[in-house]
C-alpha cells in the first residue's frame, strides 16, 4: 500500500511540474538512493540535468524543459531573460540554452545559462506553473541581452497584451540604478512607454477635479454571457475609460478584440473613452474636460 501511495505521489508531483522532478523531491517522498538508482536503471526516470529527472518519458516539451532548468537552479531559481520573455509570449527565443536566475552562483551547463541575482519577491511570480521573473523584470533583464529595437518590440507586445505589473521600469531603475542595458531601459522610461495600472490610475485621478467621484478600477462588466474587464468605470454614469498602449492597434487580433469589446459595451448602453498615456501626460486639461463632459451627460 505504501509503495502504491508513494508512486501516486510521484506521479502527481510530475503532473504538477510538467513531468520533471528532483532527487531531493523524490527523497522527500520516501525514495532512497537505491530506489532512485533502480528507477533510473529501469528507465522509469531519465536524467535531464544532474539531480533532475523526467518521469517516464525522455522526450520533453518546451514547458518541461523550462521547468527542468529552473529545478536545476535550486531554491529560489526562476526563468529569466530571453526564456522568460518567451514564456510570457512577448518575444520568441531561438536560444538553445534556457536562462535561469538563481540567488547562488552556479556554473552554466549545456542547455542552461545561469545568472546570479537575489531577486526581491515582487520581481518574481509563477506563470503557468513555472517560477519566472515578473513581466517588468523580464523587460529589465532583456535589455542586457537583446538590441534596443528588440527590447522595444517586446515592450510593445507587453502593452498590446495589457500585461500589467506591480512594478514599472521606473521603479526598477530606482531600485537598480546601473543595470546592464541601462541606456535602452532609460530610453523606454523617458518615453513613458510602459506604465503600471496603478500609475495610470494615479495620473488620471490627478488631472480630474478633486471633487469628482473616483472611478471603479479594473472592474468586470457583465454583459449577458460575457464578462469584459475594463480599466475604469463610472457605472452610475455609464462611462468607461480604457488605456490604449502604443501597440494596442499594432496587431490585427488586438485591434479586432478592442473593437468587439467596444461594440458590445456601446450596445449595452456604455460610453467608452480611450486615452493613451501620452495624451494623459501631454494633454491633461483636454483629457479631463472630455471625461467631465461625458460624466455630465447622465
């Protein structure tokens, strides 16, 4: 019975981790060195990296290879740089080595490129089950390994997909003032090209009259069998304000999606105002006047 339960526990662990596990994890489930060596000999386990094994199958998909690389990095390791960008789907990577950032020094090996850094907890997250740098930290690290043009395209993809983050590039620059790729990062910051939802909310509220009712932020609108998340809404006035990133209209899919969202909202009686960050920064009086006029109509 204990053997069967242990087998089920290993299978469940492998399922959660895309079919890869570590020796330390197996030992934690009660497998001794002899049992692990026997499983390797019988090809129930396959070595991916030292101390990291594939359960049952040698052939691994992209997610499994990424997870295996992170596990090889030990406690605190996260996917980073090019491979984090690929994992967030903001920039494809043809690199054969998977970038992993770890708090301790580790020598890179075939298939894994280790970077050493102690990342604060708010610069990492878990996406699709794999520990990874946050979106903004990914852009921050990407500046060191890609061209400024490639970094800009990745940033525009972040904007187009509305991958909001807790920290902005400006926040990271204040925290890490001399990073690799600093010039490219500062060029993005100076252009105010990427801001967090909270930054936009603060700027929007700052340009509106102090006595104006605060909007609901990041609210979900229920329309029949559809749920549409919008940036800001005044439900009693039937007004919605959406932030448009520079790349929002840069791809056909995002362009079509925004128009479908707006059509459904307008058909339901909402009025939708789209504002870019540059408009909010450079034309605050005009933005405030248009929002106040919209709110005054109902």
